[in-house]
C-alpha cells in the first residue's frame, strides 16, 4: 500500500498501475489454496466411495469455509491499498466491488482446475497459463486498441479487462477530458458495466458447475 501512497492526487496516467496491481493481487489470492483443495479431494473420494455424502457437499464446504478466509485477506489488502492511495471515499465502493468480484472469478477458476487435475503440481501448471493470458489482456499490459485483430476476442472474456475497464473509466470521469483521452487510447469504454457483470458472474457459475462435475466424474480412487 505504501508504494502507492497518495497516488490519488497524481496524474491519471500514473494512477493506472495502481489499478493493475489492485486487480492482480486479487487474482492470486486463492491460488495458494489449490494444493489444499487437491488434498481434500483425495479424502473426499474415499468418503464418497463409501456413500457418506455427495460431491457437491465438498464444493459447498469449500465455498463456506475456505472462501471466507480468502475474502478476508483480499478485503484487507484492498482496504489498506485504498487508504494509502488517497482516492476520495466515494470511489471505494466501485473499486472494492470490482476487485472483490474478480477475486470470486479466480477463486472459482482455481477450484475448478483443482477438481480436474490429478495432483497439485499439474493444477498449478494448468492454472498459471490461464491466469497469465488474462493478466496480459487486461487493456493495460496489452491494450485493446493496439492488439492484433485475431487476439481481440480474448478481451471479451477476460475478467481482468472488464474489471480494469469498469474501474478506470469511473475514475477517469472525475479527472476530466485528459483522463478520458487516455482511457480511449487504452481501448476502454465507459458504460460497459452490465456486460462486465454478465461475463464475470457467468464465469463464476460455469466454473462452479465444472468444479462439481470434476469432483464427481474424475480422479476416482483405484481399488
């Protein structure tokens, strides 16, 4: 947080990396739980093979126990960074809401990968490229305006792009014409929050459904 102390009073172009770090930090928050999820899945397979409970119970337990712990860590990280940033209080709801939403997207993605991967090492290997691609195509590292045509479809499904776009355009509206010109150069568009919500909430639902499918039909215990 102290690295970006009082960034809210600086030029808009200097503020954009703050949003990038805020979003990126939330992406990694749940990645450390993947090894634990794979280990818990092993015990779950033994227990479900004895018909003690169904696979969806584990997904529910993960969502009710592990996710709140990760949410607490992510929330503290966002609050501390925001306090140091010096942005006005009226922007907190927007920045906090979008950053927390992308946390839920990646928590669902990592839980999904952990349900399918046979071990923790492979789970990390599968999740890392997906995370890397979305981090690159966030409109800041690779801009929508400057990306090759055959890559532009990635922006439509990138949660990082939708989060950055929703946050940056909101702040730019307060900063004036110069900030809006910078936003246009990155390829961000204002008023796309509904599209962002549909993509991100849809991603959460899809990943959670796939997680249950992975838990139920893959990685059975060999007797």
